[in-house]
C-alpha cells in the first residue's frame, strides 16, 4: 500500500525502476551462515564479511549513499535514498552491516567534518569497507549523556585520550569510532568536543575492546578503554567545545529525525522460507493460530485477539504517521512526528515480544537452543532484545521528556 | 490500487481546511460555546437543542456541505479526505451543528444510485441538513438492523440514537420491507413524525429517537439494496467521526499542556513533573496515531476501496481509545478546577465520551478487525 503509484517525479520513478531491476539480478541470496536479528548483534566474521560484500555491491550500484555528494562517495541525487530503501525492503534483501556508520557517523561527518576528512572517510563508510561504532555512553553517562568523563587533552596538533566507553556495538569489527569527549571541566555542555577516531589500528596501542554479554546471551556490544590514545587534530569535528551540538546531529539521525535518510535494506527475510519477523505485529496472527490454548488455539481466544489487534493497529498507525510526517499540509509542527519515531517503534517492538510470550503459553519457555521452540525461539529472544530499543539512543523516559519539552513546550526536567 | 503519498490531500483540500479553521477560530471560541450550551447546569434541566442557525447558514453558503457532493449532483466533488478535514476542525471547537451528521448522510447518499438520491444530494449542496436514522433500540450498528418498517411508501416504527435530529431538515431512514432493507428520505417536520429528544451527556449536540406513524417517505434505495449501501458508506462515516475525536483530542492536549505550563505547585509549573509530562506525550502519540489512521481510511475510501474497512476500523478503534484517554487526562491534570462546570474541559470531555461509542467503540471494531484479519474464532 505504501509504494507504487504516486505523485512521483520522472526522476524518482525512473530510479525506482532502476533499483527494482538491479535488485532482481543482484539479490545476494541466502547467507552462507545464519545472521542475527540485527546488524548490532553480528559476531561471526564470516557473516560480517558476507554482509560487507553485499553493502559494497549495493553501494557500487548507487543504492547506498544516494543522497550524499559525489565528492564523498555518493550519487549527489537528492531525496532518492528513501526509494532505494523501499525497493531493498521490497526485494527482501539482508540488512546493510555498517549501520552505525550510515545512520550516525556518516551524517555527522557530512555536516561537521573538514573537507579533506569528508573525502577520506565517507566513501569507505558508505561502501561498508570501514565499519563504524559509537563512543558516547559511559558508565556514568547514560541518560545524562553530557556527563562525559572520557577526557581529551590537547598536545600540539594531537589529542591524548583517556577514558571508558560502554555499550559500544560493533566495536569488535570497527575501524573507526565517533567519540564524544570532555575537553573542559569548567562547563558541562560547552566542555565537550567531538572526534572521529581510528580505533582498529590502535588496538593494543592505547585502545582495548572487550565484549559485553547481553541478557539474551548474545554479544554485539563492548566496552572500550582508552589509555593515552593519540588522535590527530584533523579528526576533530567542528570547534573545541562544540561537541554537544555535533552530538545532536548524530542523535537526530539515530532517532530517525535527521536531515539525511539513512540507507537501510530489509531484515532477516533472507534466512529461510518461513522465518518469522519477530518485530512485525501481523506475525502474531500466525503464531496465535499455531499456539494451542483451551483445546482450541490462541487465535480463538477473544482477549488475545483483542490484544493482537491493538498491536496491529499501533503498528499500522505508526506506518501511517510516518507517511503523514512527509505531507506538510497534514502536520502542524515539523518535529512532532520525527521525534516520536524511535519511542513509538521501540515500544511496539517490545510489546510484540511480550504478547508473543503470552500467545505461546507454556512453550514460550523454550529458547533458541531448543529444537521444539515455537518460531525457533525468536520471540523470547526478540522480547529480551527489545530493551535495547527502549534503552539505547535515549531511553523511552528521556524521549518523553524531549517530546514534552520540545513539542508541547513543557518546562525542562534539567 | 495503492494510495497517493499525500492521502489525496491536495491544495484544494488544504484551502478548504484552512478556511474552516479560520472561520471556527473567529466564530467559535470556547468561552462563547460555554455560554451558549452550558448556561444551565442543573441536572434536571429541560432537554434542549442548542445551536447557532445563522452560523450554520454561513457554513452552507461557504459550500462546506457541498464539498463532498458529486459534481453531477450539483456539488464540488471533493474526496472523503476533505470531509475528514472539516470534521477534524469541527471537533477542535466542539461545534454544535448538523455538520457531522450531514457529512455522514452524504456518504450514504453517494452510494445510492437512484434519481431521488441525486436530488437529495443536490439539496444537501444547497444547504439542507441531513441525519441518519439507522439504529435500532438495541443500538446495533449492523447494516441491516432497524426497528422501522416500510410498506407502500410509508414508514412505521422508531429509529434510535439519531444524531442532531433536532437540527436536521431531512432524515435518511433505514427501514425493513418484505424484500429486505431499503433507504428512505423523510421530512421530520410532518405530523406523522415525532422527534423525542434524548437526555444526553454531551452538551454540544442533540440526539433523539424518532417515531414514524404512517409517515410518507421518498425511496432512495430499493428494498434489498439498503444494507449493502450502508455497508459501503460506513468506512467513510467511521473516518469522519474519528476525525471529530482527533480534533477534540488535539484541543484537549494543547489546552492541558498550556495549563501545565501556568499552574504552579511546589514552586514549579506542574508540566515539569514527569507524572504530568509523560502521560501528555502519550496523549499526543495517540492523537497522531488516530489522525493518521483517519486520513488513511478516508484516502482508502477514495483510492483503495479494498482496504477501506480495515483502515476505518483501525481508525475508529484508535480514535475511540484516544478520545477516552485524552479526555480523562485533561480533567485529571486540570485538577480541582477541571472537575468543575466552569472549566471548558467538560464540553470536550463529554463530546469525546459520546463519539467514543458512536458507530461502535474500540472493542467492537477490534473484534470486527480480528474477524477480517484472522478469520472468525472457533
């Protein structure tokens, strides 16, 4: 329903046709090894390498980085990334692995880095050759992100960095990191400076990456320690002390409210014919039909039917709200819908997982390591993973503060 | 056929909506509304039908009721999204008028194919107010439910839950015959028709049950065809009523947020407290969901009929829940003053309560949606 006919320009229609044709001939097929629910959980080098190959071929074909300038490895064509994304999703391609790079680092570099740094870093970022990670959170800086303690001290044309970052997804694959540091203890917000730093080449030489294990048992994120790690001043983004402002560009894009559309492909549909997508509310209908309850199925239970419909409505509502967010005549305030996006989608995802647990009944106790687990145990895993969505990138509680303050104009919490 | 990116909401629709917004801002501020409809707070007050007929005449002269009448019948021929936008603006000021009832009736007439229906549509375009008399005593929303019988061109029986009955120039009546349900047009001012007003909670409309005793009627849809016509029109009606709730929900949201910025307790304006701030954000999210689904449902009626029922049921379910929640939080966060008659919030609270169940509440529509998407339960 969301694609096809439209008030689409000739250029857009032509590009959509091009994407569709290219994807028909160049779909990467089934991965050689199973890939996890999200790129943030990748741990097998073989899976990462295969996904990097896929991103590179999509980039070379012009489906990734479409909206970026040709000087930076893009196609210099405004507003076409969304179409490429829709067509990749339609073709059920696997996801693109450089998710932090494209979703956060890329736009931030594009808007804040020096010209030579843009030319150096953006092409291998968009091609997926360089995987990126994000060094924002610290043990004492979660929801209160500005409470950064990792310190960068100036030393001529370099900076010496000491500190401790946590929840760093993909750091074990990353060549580069976006890094928020304190450069002054005088001022909480204006004492921050933003860098892009080459961590891979410094492993064992000032940078240590250690895995952290999630409640699912899966990995994907890490803690990263810096001990006298030396970084060239050219990798500073914007002015010394402007780190908070630069970080807002990153966060806006992370939450789906940025100026640049993030390249994004499908999901896990490539895995196998009947693989479930545990973040799709409609999938609960099939799950309910397969789940025994009271001598019938969960799909015959009036209460569960009502609960499933509530989620289906919220999911369809979010889709329609995102669509309405692009129609200027039907929005009163340009930030109101984009700022809801992350909050609403992560909470729907969580509630799908929680409801699946109820639908499955006793069998919901079976996990991914049990051959009899309904839907391969993906729902309990997705439910546990969903807390990544409601906690990362600003918890749901912080998101509600932001919405209340910026959109409804309520007094600030801090 | 897929939907247009912009919900079919183009420049003409935006112009009509903006004009309506301006008109309501100028003519229907909440203090005037309160003075008009809430002048008598006594619980045993007489049942009244209160509205500004001069304002209604201006609206019909501005062509709002002609907007969604097809051009062939003398109207402007705009899509259903235009009606939804008008309903949203009317909801934002809790406007007492036959506007919503007339827009809903227009949707039924558009599905009839008789000359009589075309004539009736022309009269709507010319300013005639209509309302639907289609519900039985049990309050069933089923397309074939009615307690009115039609024989030999006359109607007998009673229609219940007729919206804005005291303001309508004509009633569109669903009636049973030996050959199935037909649709009829009746002049409620004739002596064979008795309007018995209901005492209702909502102060911004009137409702009645209407008795027919050998009332002469014009046939709009032949016996046996009426239920299917109502069935086809219902998604548009659900979208319109949902939009009314969206407008009222937005007023409740903004008014309560404004109050939370001015009311001080513990040396702070109360909007500082997350126990107030976060639920208000939840109201906003719910208003946005209902609004998006209402426009998507209207657009489906216009462009993607196969999905109209699904999206309309989603819209009405989402809007009904939002209506209850937005009204509830508005009174609560206004505190003691919100609990009083003098605070304007109760006008919108009561309108939301009314619209919540009109044409089916959230539980009803989710059950029907489940039948549609999951199949019937065993």
